[in-house]
C-alpha cells in the first residue's frame, strides 16, 4: 500500500533527505531547466551569425563555420569525461563548475577580437556545457525520489524549446544588436542560475573518505582520439570535392578505428575504466545506445537538413524554411509531456513503437510531392510536425530505459546518451552533405536520402524488443 502511494507522488511534492531538509522539487527543476535551456540555445544560436562573423572578424566562411564545429567537437569529447567526474566528485559540485566555465567562456567569446580566439573559447564553452546534462541527471536521480522518472522524462521538453528559440534569438541579436550579444546574453542568466543553484540544490552527500582510484587517462586519450578523428572525417566529407576514397578521409577513419579498438581493449582490461564496458554494450544498455544513435541522432540530423531541403526542392525562403522547425519543436514538446504522464502505465516499448512509426511516416512525407490541396510549405510543416511528434514520444522511454538499469551511474549514462545523439546527428549531416555536394539536383537527391532514412527507421524496429521493459517508478 505504501509503495502505491509513493509511486503516485508528483514532481512538485517536496522530498526529504536524510538530514530532514525538504527538497523543493519544482524550484530545483526550474533552475536546472534554465541551465539546460541555456546550453541548448547555444547549440543553435550561433548558426544565425555566421555571415556576420565572417565579415566583422575578417575571415572565411569555413573558419566562421568552425565556431559551430569546434563547439560540437568539444561537447562530444567532454561528455563521458564530465559524466565520470560528476560521479566521482559530486553532481552539484560538477554542475556548478560546468555552469561557471560555460558562463565565463561566454564572456570571453563575446570579447574575442579574432576568429581564432572565438573558436578556442567555443571549445572551452562546450567543455562547460558538456558537464551540465550528466550532473543535472545525477541531481534529479539522487534527490527526486519516486518522481525522478517523470523529471528525467520532462527534460525532453526543454531541448526542443531551446532548439526553436535559439535561431530566433540569434536573428534578433544580429539584426538589432551585435553578434557579441549572442554570447553576452548567457552571462546574467548564468549568474542567476549559479546563485539559485547554490541556495536551493541539495548538497552532495558526504564522501566516505576513501581515496578515489586514478582517473583513467589512457582510456580518455584512446576514446578522445577515436571520437575526434571520426568527427574530423565526417566533417571532411562535407567539404567540396571530398570523397570517401580520398587519402585524408581514409587516414582519419583508419586512425579512428584503431584508437577505438585500443579504447575497448583497454576498458575490458583495466579495473577502473572511464566507462564500464557493460554501460556501452551490456545487456539492455547496448540496445538503448543504438536506439539513441539511430532514432535520436539520425532524426536530429534529418530535421537539421529540412530548411536546406525546403529551399532546394521547393524554393522556399530562408525565413519560411527556418520556421518549419517550429512545427517540429512544438510537436516534440507536446508529445514528450503527454508520454511522460502515461509512461508508468504504458511502459517503455509502446511509445517507442508509436514514435518510431510516426517519425518514419513524417520523413516519408518529405519525399512525396505535396497533393494539390496543400501548399509546399503546409505539406512540409505537416511532415516536420509528425517527425517532432515521434521524437517527443520516444524521448521519455529512451531517457529512462538506461537510467532505470543503473541509477547509480546516472551521470555517465546521461553523458553516453548525449554523445550518441551528437554522433548520430553529425554523421547524418556529414554523409548527407557529402552526397549532395556537386549534385545538379540537390533537392531530388536529398529526397532519396530521406527515403533511405525512413527505411532505416523501419528496419531498426526489432531493436525495440531488446529494450528492457518497465512499468511504474524506478
């Protein structure tokens, strides 16, 4: 009877710690949500300023683009490291350090006087951003009691909001203020978040006094070398005249494969790996990670290319093409919230099946020319809405499935999920742009890419059966 009552608790109810001090859940959730929102906005806001950066910093469009690429590189590289540090030294401690680094680097980005300074500061900014999601997840898991599954699920509503408003804020700042303000805006928000976090987020539990084992430096080096080389290879494919048989691409891929081979061999032999092997490919975990790459990362890459597709195939303006992403974001927020409410009864698999099929249909609609009763804009908006609805439906299940298996490793698992999403998205965009480069009919070619993506989603459906099912709280 008591268990049933506990499972019915709401996220807004205060949860008492061992020291009898209540945790103000709703306030803590709002505080960490602003941190997540600030981080998410920064993933997209810079894209609107590339043209301005090129001219005001007297550089090339390639170097201006590195303000985005460098952020992605730093973010993916630091995710598993910050996850491990959060578990070692405390989630709140790592969270505050991450917010402080992110806010300070934002100030330095805005003060940069050359593209080289800006790119370097973006890497540091990304390192701070990478620590936010793992540490926040650990805070929620440790302090939200029976409401932690719902709180973690609601994170899925924060990220699409940031992705939607980032380009809007960026356009407003660049148009009416300066490009520097897209970074300066983080400073007052970051300061307020730090102050509120110190006051209201519960302290980390006292350490047991035992010495921590040494940080797995060889594992970090092997993993970092493999990931960075693969990402450089993917980035290279997006360059003009690049092809998969070129020497730079092959060298990077071979080096990446060798480094990752050394990484997996190392973590299976050492007693204190940076990431436990079972969290990567163990029972349940491997399926969750693959699903995050395919259904999370690839879908993000598909959506990111929609404005390009709308312009190339249907001749829509940049403004109309960009607003298509609003439909996707709104749908993701709505469905993520709805599934969060029903997840304890439905379990993980039904929302996954429904969401994947909905996404596959939405991507397929992008391929089909619009019927006469619809304008091209309306048809594309319907398609992106379905993609967003599907993504929103699968998010709560994907976030909870891995955490439920090993809540004591919440930070590392949250980092792994974010890394899977980023890798899937980067590979999708890089491979797609490589195929589109030099094409005389890029719109038609991209339609075939979308068809292949839709088929991939359907082919991968059997993976859902391998997701560990669960009902209720965990």
